[in-house]
C-alpha cells in the first residue's frame, strides 16, 4: 500500500539548507499497525506530513495505493488527503459548537453527499470508534478528552480511507484515557484498517505491531514488535 524510497526533505532558511530526512525507505502493507517513533527533531513530523500528503519530498518517491504522491501538485495532494487518508490529531480539531454527529459528517458535506446518507455514515463511524449513541447530539465541547478523541477517530473513518494517520493522538490525554484510545486503534486494526501512529513515547508505540524508530532523519530500526501491549 505504501512504498517510500530514498525520501529526503530539505528546508532553506536564511540561505542555509537543513536536511531533515536523509534517504528514508520503508514499505507498509495494507492492514498493518505501524508506529513511527522518534524524539523531537528526529524528522518524524516531517515524515508524517509527507505520508499525509501535506508536503512532498525534496527527492525520492512516495507511492500510495499505486499513485506517486511525491509528484503531485497542491490540488492533487488535496484530493489524495480527501480520498485516501484519515487524520487524527493531538488537539482533536473539532468544531466546539457543533454536535458530535455534525463534526463527523463534515467531510461528507464537502463531498456533497446527501444529508440522510452522510448522517447514516457518520453514525456508523461513531459506533466503530466506540462512542455511545447517547452522545451523538451533544456538542463536542460537552465531552471528555477521550470522547472527543473518539469523535476525531470517527471523523477520520467516515470517508473509509486507505490509512488512518494518527499524530500523537494521546498527547492531550491522561494515561487511562490514552489507553482507551489506543485500544480503539487496535480494534480498528483487527477489522483490517491500516493504522500509522506517530509518537515520541515508547509506551505509546509499544501498542503497535511494528515500530519504525527514526532519529536525525534516518531510520535506526524497523522491527516487528514482539512485545506488543494488547488492551482488552
């Protein structure tokens, strides 16, 4: 599903070039649950932006579902994001005065889907994300942090994307609530969803089936996680 080959990324500031990614290569198969782990400044956020079609590499190629994303223009990148990628962010990024159902259905509004169909799909996504039906018509600012993150996961699911890309999804949550969110990702993965988790925390990464460790723009290791924490 994903094939990254010799990806580099450089930025020029004040006439000085900084290379953030230094020839990164890996592949991810459909249905995998992969954590990309590294400290601040490791290049993981830059790599996340490339995987999420928010940016393109300076050199190298990124193939997603058979399409070379690294050669697309801004409009084509936007289409890839809309069709292929579901994002879950640390800050939830929900509309505070909109209902849970409206927050989740919003991507389908942009896709010009009729209201009855988008509400049905939004409800299905919320149930898959583990949110109780009694919360569907609450405003998002009436929810706990864990519930808001489940709404964000449902919004990421609603377009049936090829991959779910989660950037530090437990960063604003306490440990217990974070585990509930990570359990949700494990359940979605068991249903065949491809999950890519970006984190700087080993405890969070250890819930994935595979861990890619990045530092100073290079991949240090890429291994199956034989000690995966399974949450019941």
